[in-house]
C-alpha cells in the first residue's frame, strides 16, 4: 500500500524540533479540524471528522495528539503517535446542551501545555486564523504569561518540497482522479443531469481507492461561469460548455483534474475559446522546470491570452502548489521573483471566465524536475496535448 512511512513522520518532527531550538520557541501547537486538516495531518497523520484537534510538539520527545472522545478510537487508529488525549474544548458538536461522555477521561490545556513547554513560555501556533476565539482564549489563559506567536512558517517551509513518498501519494491520487474523470466524461452528455455526471465521477474515484472527494466543481451552459459552482439537477444540453473539476484525496494528499469540453457539438466560437486554453497549457509546459522564475511562467501564459484578446477573462494565476491541501504554496502571480525547485508539486490552473462563448479551466498535476515536468495525471495530459495538436477541428 502506498503511504507515508512512520520514519518520515519522525523525520518531520525532528525538523520541527530543530527549528524550535534554533528560534528559541519552547513548543508548537498545530491545530486542525475537518476543514483545515492539512497541517495536522502533516505532523501526526490524524484527520478529524466532526471534532477539532491539535498536535502539541515540544523541543524534545514525542508529540501529544489531543482531540475529542467520539474520535478517540479513530485517532488512535490513524495517528503516528501513541499519546492521544481528550480535551473538552475540542468536543465534536456545537449544541447548546452540554454533552456528557461518562467513559471518557480528559486532560486540560494547562496540563498538556505544561508538559510540552517544560517551564518555558514561548508557544508558536500553526492555525491562528482557524482556531475559534473561545478556544484561543482558553489556550491563552492556560499558562500564566504565555507568549504566543504565529508558527505557520515552520510547517509551510517543510511542506513545499515533496519527498518520494509524498509524490507517490499524489501520483496515486492523480490516478484515482483520472479514473473518476473518465467516468465524468462518459456521463456528462446531453440528457443527463450535472448531478449524474458528478456522481459517476465521485463513485468511480472512490471505487479506485480514494479516501475522500474534497469537492466536485460542476457547471454546464451558462452555469460554467460559476467558477467554483456545485453540480445541480440542471439537464446538460447539446452545445453546453461543461466546466467540471474533481479533487480526489488519498492518504491526505489531494490531486484535482479538470478538462474543458463541450457536451455534444461545439460552436466555432467555443472551439476558438478552448483552443486558447489548450495553447496556454502547452506554453506553460516550457516553464514548469527547476530554475525558472515563477513570475515568468505566469507572464508567458498571460501573453497567450492577450494575443487572443482574452486578458479581461483571466481571473487568477495559472498555477498553484498541491499536497495535503488542494491549493498551497507555491502560488505565484506575475510579480513572483522566486524560482521553481525540483520536488515541488503543482497544479496548472489555466482559466478563463465570463467570455460570451463560455468559461472553463484546465487542471493537471505535475512534479517539477530539472527537465520536463512529470505528469501526475497522465490521462488529462494526453487529452490536453491531443486537443492542442489537433486544435479541435
């Protein structure tokens, strides 16, 4: 089974602890919940469902994972670390009634922070923007004179270059996403609904081994302009532009695929619109390699759109990083001066929205190398390349 091995989690913690020592920080708290799971999963492999959770990392020793009682067995099953505790503040449901857990044992923030700070006062937190204010207030009050800083850079810097195991997980997520998208292409035809096509894609990806579908974006006809709309019961009609993205998660790692197409017979204007997207995607290929200034890649894509008179429909940068989040660093705009590095994993995001002939985007996954980018989504790569070469005649 493709997965992140235990020794890699241990190496991640060692690197975090080295940074804590270097920067004079006594401990790190990494917060996570159902919606902001990526950093928590990076340090301990736990993926909350209803509950909130946090991993507490001291300068030395093993981390402590704290969650809520309903997820305790699940946390012990998943976590890379054996010290799993419950805190009442991370209870998994927000209701006015106080929920009783008669068989659960609880620790307090004061107890856990006392252990990991080991007499110190400097706590860095990853997830300051995500922690609910009442919980944040209890963390502040748990230790007298505690000094809290933003620790997000510690994890962000570690996550940007992927290891071989991480790339293998992304490659498997990409395979599953392609299986799902193949089913979508077969089902997104005139007479079927958007929901039917989305369901076919999600079901096929799950059957291929996906642990989660982060989202399915879907819009047909005028709804293609929704940018990130959800599938509805709208019936797909002949000549509808179809904008559909499928984000598949495997072992925490997320790959999104999207191929722009027309259901039924495309009009001439739609052909020209799609050809511009395919041309931009192929131009981008020459810039997806180590040593290229990220902003140069963005400008190259935008030159294609400008040549075709489409600049006003270019709504955001044409690439972003991928990993434990569907979109993460690097996320360059045309002013970015940093260089792409080998081991970065990225998704193209070649997009045009609001044009009279339609709206759509291309999303493919790649590993940045010293030479040609390695495709993580070969089926989509083949479709895009073939469409660019044949120019949708």
